[in-house]
């Protein structure tokens, strides 16, 4: 269940459009690659690099990511 939620949130944060695909009676959301949200992708890659390459703690990366996301939203939202 946790993996399912992680994949669902990841798809809906990184891609603007998700198209449902039906296969053997199940429905799976497939992202449209051209609808990638570049700022979210850059932030996710930076967080992964900070955690896995520089061994930073989860709380500090979460706080830095939240601050970066809010700053981006305030700057771009005001334009």
C-alpha cells in the first residue's frame, strides 16, 4: 500500500497528464512524457542527490525542499 501511494504521488507530481490504460481488467495510469513538470523533476533529483550522494538527513532535505518549492511558487506565482 505504501509503494502504491508513493508511485501514485510521484506520477501526479512529476507529470501534468496521466492517461488511464486498461490491461487484463486493471486500470493503470501511464504518464504522458511530454507533460513532465520540470521544476518538480529538478527538485526531486536534487533531493535524491542530497540524500544518496551527500548522505544528508531526511528532515534537512525535506525542509530544504519545502523551502525551495515555496520560494519557486512565490517567485513564479507573482509574475
